[in-house]
């Protein structure tokens, strides 16, 4: 299964984003309103400069208290973002997310973010794939085809 198939299954195809100068308070508000876990951070040309998650904000609050909410997204975002393409395999993405201990990955086409997939999206797709394979095997066994 490819990343393209996973991203096409998502209900929302818009990629939620913010800018480097957005306050952490505003980032947290947007995450809460949209009921999502992260935003891609784009520069003024729409190019990926980072990613910021609810975990990043919680860690900042843990270190600096609520005063950090006036800081900008750039102060806590991940700058070295792991990305993928639509042609990458689900298995490779799942491995990279697990090994890197992160939950979201931007899908790139050139220098443009075209989707954002979560580890939950990948796991759900893998489970569906396994269920389909299992059903196909059961059908083959019942029909006597081996």
C-alpha cells in the first residue's frame, strides 16, 4: 500500500497550517478548534519550514509555564521535518514514524505539502489491508482453491 492510497482515504484533504510568527496560544486554539494534533509551519512562500504539535506546546508549558504561550511557533517547532512522497510505502512510513517516535508526516510533491498523514491513518489502512487479505484467504479456502 502506498501513501497516496492512505491520504486519499482521509475525509479532509486540506492541510492545516500556520506560520512561524503565530503565537503558541493561537496555535493551541487552532489545534483545539480543529480537533487535530499538529500543524505544518509554512513560510511566506508556502514552503515547509517546520511542524508543531500539541506535544511541543505541552513541553514548552512544562518548562516555562503559561508565559510561553506568547512565544512564536518557530520557538518550539520541529525544524528538521521527516517527510514522504505519495509513492512511499505504508510499511516504510510506519517504520520511520515508529523509529523516530513522531505521529505526523507531511506528504510532499516537490517543495509543496500535499497532505499530512498520521500514524493512526497508516495503522488504520494496514488493518483494513490485513482484513481484506484475511477475507480473500477464507474465500479461497472455502472454494477449495489452493
